[in-house]
C-alpha cells in the first residue's frame, strides 16, 4: 500500500471515466436550470449538501493522477476546467444567493442536523449551510466572492482553480471571468484577485473569516489556506503566509487539551456572535478535527499528524482490538481517516479502514460498459455518491504522502518535458505516461478506456521533444515504425486501441533548474538497471522488453 | 450475593431511566428550549440486554415526549448496555458519550438504528440533568475570538459590495425561488426524509 504509484490502476481509470462523463456532459447550472442528478447535493448535510462541494472534492484526484501520468495531462485539465466553469454559476453559489436573511425554520430541522449546532442553541439557531446573506449585521453581498463571510465559497473555489493550474500549466483564469451573483448579476474576477483578496482578509482576521453569518470553520479556513498554498506553489507567490497566524490562533481558541495534554475538544465551528463553539461530546469530538485534516495536514504536518493520531485513537479506529464504529450515519470521517492513514503511512489503521470500506461502501464498476467506478454505499442510488466517492478515491489514486506533496513540492517541470497530446479520450487512455529523465525516455501505456472501441485505429502526438532526429520508439518490445514527424519538436503515432507499452526515446534529460522534484524522478530504479540500454553517452538504444515490463510496476498490479 | 447485587443494579438502572424520562416529559411540557428540538416523531430506547428497559417517544406535532406504557418492537434507535452496572456507570458519568463509545468499540455495547439520534438525545438529557461540560473557547481577557463588524477600511474590502439588509429572497427572481425549494435545507425543514450519508 505504500510507495510511489506509477500507473493508474483499474479503479483510478474507472473513476477518471466517470469524472469525464460528469465534467463533459452538458448540464445547466444557471438559475433556470438544474445540475445533472449525478452531482452530489445530499452528502454530509446540512453543511455540504450543495453541488459545489462535489465539484471541489471530485477535483482532488486530478493532481494525484497527474503525478502518476505527468506526461499526459490534457484529460485532467479538461475535467478541471469544466469543474471551474461550473463553479462560477448560480448553482455553485446557490446557498449565498437564495438562503437570504434570518432562517425561518430554526425549530423544524431534524434531530440528525441538530447535533451540528451548539447544544444550547438547538431549535433556535440556523443550521450549518444557512448562510443568511443579507442579514442586518452584514448586509446583502450580491457577489458571492466579495463578502465578509462566505469563505467556504471563495476558499474552495481558489483551491479548485489552483488544481486546474497545477494540472494544466495554463493561466486561463489569470484573465477575467464572470461569476454569477444575486439576481443573476455577474461579477468579474481573476484568480490573482481572488487569491489576493483571500490572503489579505485572512491576514486581517487571524481568527479566520466566517462562512455562514456567522460561523468560523476550521474546516473551511484550512481549505482556504490550502488553496493559497497551491496557488503559491504554481505561481511562486507568498500569499499563504497569513495562514500561520490562523493556526496559532486556532490552537489556542478552537481546541482544548486535557490535563494530560491529550485532545479534549475541537470546534466543528465557532460562532463569535453567540460566543459558542459547536463541539461533539467526549470521544466523538474527534470527528471535527478529522474532517479538517486533508486541508490542514499539508500546511501544518506537525499539528495535523497530532490531530490525526488523537482522533483515530479516541474513536478506536487505530486500535486493532476495537470494532470500527461510524457513530454518525455519514461516511466522510472514515473516508478521511483512511485518506490520512494512507498519507501518513499508518499501515495498521489503513488496513482496518480499508477492510471496513470494502465491506460497507460498495465499491463497484458501473455504466454502459461497466468501465466506470465509484462507491455506492449500499444506498441504492443510480450513480456513485460524488463527494464521498471523491474522498475515498484519493488513497486509491495516489501513493504515500501524495496528497500533501502536490501543494508542497509542486512538480512544475512536467510542463517543459515531452508530453502526450491529442489522445482520443475516452476511447483510449494512458495508464502510464512519464519521462525517465535519466534514460531520456518517455514511458507510455495505453488502454481501451471505452471497451467497445478496442481495436479501432487512433493516433496521438508526443510534443516538446528536444531532438526528433534521434527519436526511436518501441511498442510492446518491438521496434515501432508507425510514427512520423509532426513539427520540429513533435511526432505523431498511429496505434490501435488496446493495451500497448510504448517507450519513446526522446533524449530529454530535464532542463537545468527544472529538474523534476524527487517524486517525479522516481521512475523505478529497476528500469535503468534492467534495460542495459542506458549507455554512458546516452546514445539512442532501443529499450528492452524488460524495461517495458517494469515501467508498470505498481501496488495494484 | 452477586445475583442480589445484579438485581439491585437492574432496579437502579430502571429507576434512573424512568426518572430521566419523567423529567424529560415534564421538560417537554414546560421548557421551550426542549420543545423546540422535538421536530420528528421518534421512538428511542435504552435497555440492558436482559433486564431494565425504557422507551422514550417523541411527538413532533405537540412537541412532547412521553413514556410509552407498552414497549414497541420497532425503534429508531436502541442503546443496549451489556449489564445494568455498565448502564449506570455510563449514564451517570460526566463523559457519558465517551463511555458509550468505549463500550461500542469493545463490542459490549450495541446501538441499533441511527446513532446520531443518541447524540441528539444526550443533548436533551442535559437540559434536565446537566452533567458534564459544554466546551467553548477560552475567554482569557484580550485573547478571545473578536466579534467583527463589516470591514470597510481594509484595501481588500473595496471589492465588497454591501447592499442594505433584506429579510428574504427577492420575489422578482422566481427561478431562484424554484431552485431554492429543491435544496435539502428547505426540504428537510418541511419534514422530508433525509437521504443517507
């Protein structure tokens, strides 16, 4: 379960196929329309029962997949772009745009939702998710981004835009785009403006900006911080700096330790107007820090690891002798605990939680050709539950520590390296696409992403080749000749759609300062030793079948 | 001797459960904070595996809680203690939920049905028997969480468009009203059954 992942496994390929469907199937997120039913607006209610959370969380697998196939990014870029475009619409900001003023239903919410309110306020207090835009204190903010509150809109949006930038290398959203607001008015933003707004506001409010009027969530402020960190990673800025002050503040005010120094309570959120923290009683308080960890840990690994260890111990999930109990009928906390156990290398807890997930969360393939994958949780629904599946896919797709790596140690060298483009996805996909800079080779594995298209002819290009005069290609171990030059630095390959293992000798050995970070250069050492082709003078030598066989070494196969 | 002790413990647990129920039933008549939280028809049960047993019935219409004379088979949530002693220890503890969690993890204590209801029920019991503490951030002077007002002076705030307060969504935006009705926030408040997850 550990180590670098070098190939998209079957589940990752099935999830990618489903994400492609969701992203590229047109639907209407305007005020006159309604998102397709596969967009999740039910999970983790009341706070996450809005479709934008599906947009944000479904994007989490994309940078991890991009780390597995850094030389094939166009599919992730397309999906992320479609997510970003939806995040600018009415339905993405629906809570801020229609849940206006005081909540008229404060004494009508079901008991399952009342546990997400401070005990003393239940029955007289708006639940999480009721933003109350337009209330007396804050006024009406027609722009869902520019507000004193609503950080759970702009913070997650900036994170999503940063995912797009990370997988695409494109600055599309540095140019103005329109965001839908109150009464269908539109507001113009760029991502640099958005990120600067968030950073300046966080600096001015070290306790954290609020989401609903008025609730400050460690969960959302942490996600906001991660968005800034990812933005900095791609753009070389330092907008994340104010997050450090928030972490200091949060440790003093949003959690408490007992006399032994153990975690005693953690605020799910804090309402500064009511001066009340929403906490869960006793051991169950651990659910609150857990859901924060995917965002907090990449930014403050010391604090994040401590919170993780405290949480899984309190809940009994790390105890091999204890049963795994979910405590509330929402699998989010278990999904995140699994994500974090995988991230941190807590093998015992990971094995226990994986077994629980396999048994209870109904992982299965589905779709026309049974080639999509997701988690159905035994709920009898037509599509996999979006938010919950997205969280469970993170440890399926990425290797150990992969989740925090993409925002901490951004692999930007991939944008200058030989890259595969023009892949006719979803007919054909690439499960391996990465450069071995030591050998100057691009390693590719193709597969039929749509099974009924297997055997059809297809083509794809390899671009950014330093010297196409010395290009040599093998396919499944044999010399491959069905290719031609397609410009000064590109070649085009003609293939049939099925599983192929290609090695393109590009002569690319990295570019000085753009030397890939350690993780990107983690092509299996066995490749270099088994081929015998890595001549000292790096002359073009056809790779051996052994090299081809080993490029796909991974935990899943 | 041990059989006698067990019988005493069972009787004590039964008494505790009944007294708790009577107090809660009274609260459901007279305490507004209690009544506002009774929003669904529910039946909860706390029992020992082979002895004490008490059901608590919540009525959303009159916002009352009653103690049924005759136990029903189907409940929305049942908490079963392995022994009366465990039940007494948990329910009288200032960290009742912690003890219940530990019992569940050890496999000795069972919750059937929706465990979230038990957390909600625990909150109701604390209205009549405020055992334990509510956690909140420290209020050390000068270091508490500040109460903010709308930001008008900071450079970033120049982007914030702040219009006069409104009490409800504009009636001139009918499509937004139609979309609003589809939100789970509104449907749940109207009594619609919650989707799983």
